[in-house]
């Protein structure tokens, strides 16, 4: 700094030496030059700003009309009109999911001076929960202050009345009607129909913004999710002119929304309700399928929950209670329940033996109470000490003779065993029209390698023959396999959607089903298995279940140990038989011309025959009247068709 | 006791404002402009009192700077000049090496305070040019011009690199005005402009894609109505729909319905033009012309070459702000982030502009005797 100052002084000293007069003259010249330049600069500035002013004049006078029109056009808002969601019915036309008019409180933040005070005062008139306020604040963030935001959903009539009286005290708060999803039968169809919920950020990445403009809810589970596209419909829109405060002045143009399609499910509410009642709250699951076409007639998962809780956002307390509830009500047992099939697998193992040619229907096996793999000392036991003697397939199924199925599985070998059982649909999702289906476990070399990275042992093939070991099935897989058996070896993909009503007043159209697959080819094969299953009901473990039933029932029980005997839990848990066993029953009827296949799985019970079979019987009883009616109608039709010809 | 304190305070206030230190017409015009700015901001922010209050506080801070600088004699400013210039160029280098900011490196974070060093150049650049030209034989020759060119180009290039082309042009212009006012011969100016015109195609290569887009969009805004053209189209709709008399205060639908982007900062002029019409625009431009003219008059009556050139450059730089911002919102010039002086919402620009006026006030207070 000092140096710089020095040089400056030095320089001025030089100019001073040139004489004060000259210096003064130079300074005057410089000032005069500056003034000329400043004037020139100022003129340039005025020139440029005049050009700018002319540009403004051109925009604001010459082109004013054009821009005013475009500014007006900016004042036209396009408002989406969300479509009404399609309804869901059972096969008889009973409503399972509907849209009901409800009322909610909406707040326009712009018109509220002190939000916190207003909410406090409002809570004294209409109860407002913490969850409501939290959601309200969340929704507010994404909106402009002149847009109203829902605060409390589903007002009761009393709440509406109380608010109406006090309305003057709450400017900016309004009662607004809206359509909300409602499930009139509540918990009964929570796992089948599913529920809708508020669109969340994850949904937003998936959904088309245009199709969901104005829509607040989307299918989250069950049929509501799987058939979201059909149920949703097409939104319409409305062009409205708004004033500067965004109040709509008039509607300029309107395209009505197209409501979603109404869906008729194959579910028969009579069978469903009878089954639910028969479970009496015991955890388990049941599935009924029409073996002729794969239509699911009933789908039961006990315990269940009220899907209506989820529609407008479940409260933390309710959700925590559901998570903590015994029996896991939120779990869909039909799709994801893991059951050890036990003896219910025997008809399929027997059928696989025939199908692969390992056994003929008449071949017999000697049961001596224990089966040995040649050269090994370990014995695989029969249920009866000393064995059942010489039995063929029919007797083996009827008496549940383990040795017969040990030997079939052993002779077949694990590779052929898992291949044929896989064809029956085990070890993979059935492909039902629902999301989130489990696969169960089909024992195989590859599965064990992948799961445990261990080689397969022949003994594991033997116990797989009686549905034990690594076997895990879902109720839907077992039901679909039973339907395949009842359907003479035709495997259908199970379906819930039966008919679709596309528009108001249209007749429901039958939904095309994927073609079935023939997995058993010789008639004698399934007839032999069926005879064994008829014997089970006539004289075997499910004796008496067909008392006073007009049709022949074919069935098979299964009673699987929940814990392996070597498990420590075996001795530590209470040893009552009820808690030790998973019990199952599979059946179809009428044996001559099967029209329904049912399976029931209970997570705890004494035996399949005593606890699971009676539930099946109650479901068949509920199915019977409708079937008798349809059959009578069909006979009359064939009779009347035959008469003129004859 | 208290009376005495009030009396003393009153005396001091009179001392700050009342004595010939302050040029009262200029001060009055500035206060009027700030008032118009706050009223427009109140409308543009959709009656957000918080935003208006925040801006008012920034303007007060700027006024405090102005009063403080006005008390510093130009001789002291002149002695500080090389140091201020050197420090601000170093800060620019620091930003280039370790600055931060969204997309562009403009900010320097000093822990408690973040700022844009390029703002300093708006003042230190004309100071440096005036300092260098002071005492040189004037009008300047090629040699002088070459040195000034280097003094201008180093910081301008650093700022353009950030990239902040708008500020770089402003800074370069404020330096160039110094040479112009120093009496650079017209034929030399003509030669320089011709050379600059020839360099345009070369400079085009160095522009970022978004900068090229902004220029191209200006030529045909309708080609990209939702992207780059949006600003230009919506701004012109706002201006044009205002008509002669305007829509009235807080009746401008373009900004209220949020069609107009950045309507409290760079595009606040559009809001003003929409609500006050051509009449308002002309009056506002007249106010700016009055301020510029008054500043040039202050410059002309300054004591020495340094003060004259500095005051002249600052006044003419003010014009560049108004022209670039007004040209942008009227669709004449590309979209460049240049605020409208004392109208746009934002702290740094308000403070740096008022600091510039502080320099002018100081020069006015220490002017030649007998002139004014």
C-alpha cells in the first residue's frame, strides 16, 4: 500500500514540475472531454430506452388484443372428472364392493387466518384425530393455498348436523360430498376382493398421470388390485373459466367420465358364508373350485380383518392391533399359507405311479408295518403296527397305507416324482387372478440344492411319497390339484372373474378363461384313484361325512405333524393332539360327474376326518340347493329338447 | 437526558442527510423507486408480508451501506482501489476452485455467510479502471487500452466460466464505460466494436448449450412453448395483456395464477407492466432516466478524473441493468439472470447497487467547490 501511494505521489510530483498552469489546463480539458462523453452516453442511453419503450408500446398497444386473449386463455382451467369405480359382485349378484356417498370436511387454507387455532376450535365441534391432522398437513404441502384439502373423512350425520350449526364460525371449512369405496360384507371378502387405498408415492411411479388425474384411490390388494385397469374406468374433464381468485365462473366444455367395468366373481356367497361359519374362528383356510372350468366358488382365510379400515387410511392404533392380533389376520392363507400336505398327497402320488407306468391299478404291495430301502436299516413306518397286509391302490388310498406310497415314490425316483407332481401344479403359483401367490415347496433335487446346497438322499424320496419331508403346499394349490383330479385330469387355471359388465345397462359378458391342460391321460388311472377316495368317505378316515348327502363324495384326509418328533418343541409345547396337528381334507362330488372340489386346512386339530371334513360338508350343504336347481333346469331343458325329436 | 439523546440523534441524522453530503434529489428518487419495488413485490408475492418485510430489511441494510460509504472521501476509495480489485479477483479464483451452488459455481461459503464474489466486481471493476486511467494521458491510446482490456477480461472470463454470462457482461460493460468516458477516440471504439462483432461466431463455440438455447429461443419462442420459450411467451403475455393502463394492482392474472416464472425476482418487471400498463412502464423508465441523468451530473461535477470516471461508469452500468432486464421481459434480449435494480427480490444485488450509490454520494459530497 505504501509503495503504491509513493508511486502516485512521485508521478504527480513530475507533473507539477511541468508547471501548475499546464496541469490546470489539462484538467480542464479532461473535464470538458468527460462532459462531452457523458452527454453522448446519456443520449445513447435515452435512444436505447426509447427503443425499449417502443417495444413495450408495440406489445401493450398494437398486440394488446392478442395478448389479452392469450391471458384470458390462461384463465381457463381443465379440471379432471374422476370416473366412478366399477362394482364387484359375487356370482349371484350380491354386492361385495360398492361406492357410497359420504361427506368429508374440506379446508381452503387461503381463507383461514390462523390454522392452528381453527383446528383446535373445530376439534371441539367435530372430533379430529392426530392422524387426520397429520394427513391434512401432508396433503397441504402439494397444493396451492386456494385449493381445498380434505381434513376429516366419513362424517356421521350427527357430526354434519353439529358442524352445520357452528358453520358461521369456520370460514374456509366446508362439508363436501364424495364417493368412497365400501365393502358391505366387511371381513368376509377382505382376502379375495381386497381393498383400495389412497394413492401413495410408489403408486405414482406406476400409474398413468392422465388416467389418474383427480383419482384419489387405487386397488391395493386382491381383485381390487389385479383388475385395477378394468375397475378404474376412463376419466373425463371439464374446462372451467375461473376468476383471478380461482373461483369457477362457468363450465365451458365437459367430457363425461366412463365408469369402470362391473365385475361378477365366480364366488358363491352361500358357500363362502357357510364355510366361514363352520370355521368358527379357528385359524385355517378353505377353497372351493368348480372342476369343470376352474371357477373359484369360495375362498376363506381365517382370521380376517375389516377392509373398510384401509380405505381412507388406517389409523396407527388399528394397524398395530392388526399386526399384533393372534393368527395374523392380514395374511392371505389361501395364497400364501404354508401347509404340510401329509396324506392328502397320497391320491396324487398314486396317480403319478399310474401315469408314469410304475404301477398298474391292480398291482399290490405287501405292507408289513415298516418299509426299508434295500440295504439300509432305517425303517419307514405304517400307521398300523404289523401292517395292512397285501393292498392295491384303491385299498392303499382308502386305508392310507404308507408303505404303498413309500414304494411308489422310491421306485419312481425323485426326478420323475417331482416332474409329475409339478405337472399337477405343485411347487409353482397356480396363476389365479390375484397378486402375491406363494409357490409352496415341491421336493426336488434342484430345490434342495438351491435351498441347502446339499445332495438328495433316497430316504427323502420315500417320505415325500406320503406328503411329508420338504413338502409345502398352499391351500389354492391343493384345491386346484383336487379339482384336476375331479375334472378327469384336466388342469384349469383357477379364476375369480366370471362375468364383466362393460357399461350401465349392458348384459354381463362371460369372461374367457385360459384353455385347460390335460395332465392325466388314461381314464382308468383317475377312476382307480377316485374309487379309493370314495372308499375313504364310505369306510375310511372320513367315514360318515356323506350322511344324508344325495351325491357320492370322494375325499382324502390328511393329518400332518406340525413339529418333527426330533424337534425340541415337540416336548416343550403342550402335547395335546389338537395343537400338534395340521389337519386337512380334500373332496369332490358328485363322484360320477364332479361339479365341486373343496379343500379345508386347519392349523390345529385332532385329525382331518374329525375337524376338517365337517367344514367341507357344511360348504357342500350350502352348495347343494343351487346345484340341485341348476341340474333340474338342465334336465328339463334336455327333456324338452329331446321330446319333439323323440 | 433522554431529550438530550434525542436531540443529539436528530442532529446526527440531519448531519447524515441534511448537510450537502447527500444529493437529496437522487436520494428521493431512490427511495421512490424502492417504494414502488416493495408495492410491486407485495402484489407479485401474492400478498406475502414476510417476503416484503425481508426485502425491506435488505434495502435498509443497503441504505446503511450507502450512508457509510458516502462518508468515505473519494481519495481514500482511490487508495483502496487496487487492493479491493485484487481481493475480489482472488475471491473469484477461490470460487472457481472451491465454490458451490446449484449447477453453477457462484457462491463462496465462509461458514457463517455465503456470498457471490462476482457482486464485488460490479463496484471494484469500474474503480480499478478509473484508478488506472487517472493520471494517464487522456484520451487513452492503444497501450493504455490494452492494459485496461486485461484488467476487464480476467475477472469477466472468470465470471463467465461460473457460468454467469449476465453478470460477466455487466462487469465488462462497467469497465468499458470508464474507457468510453475517458474519451477513447470514436474511430478506436468503431474498430473495437467491429473486432467484437467478428469474434461473435468464435465466442458462440464457447457458450454452454443452455446459453445457446436461450439465444435461439429468443429468435423463435413458439418453437418450444413449454421449455425455454415459456419464460419469453408468458412474460410477453403478461406485458401485452396489461395494455395502456394496466390491469390494476394485484389484478395481474399472469403472475397470480403462476403462469409467470420467477415473478418476484428477474421477472418482476413483467408483473409491474401487467398491472400498471404502458403508462406505468414509461413512468418507471423515466424514473430510471432521471436517476441516471442525476448520477452523470454528479460525475461531471466531480473533483478529479478518478471520481469522474468512477461515477460515470456506475451511472451507465445502471442503464445496462435496466436495458438487459427490460429487454428480456419484452422479448428483445435473451433470458439472462439480471435483476431490475432496486425492484427485484433479492439481497446481494440490492446491497451492491446501493453501495454503488454510496460511492456516488461520496463523490457528490466531495465535489468541486462552486459546481452545484
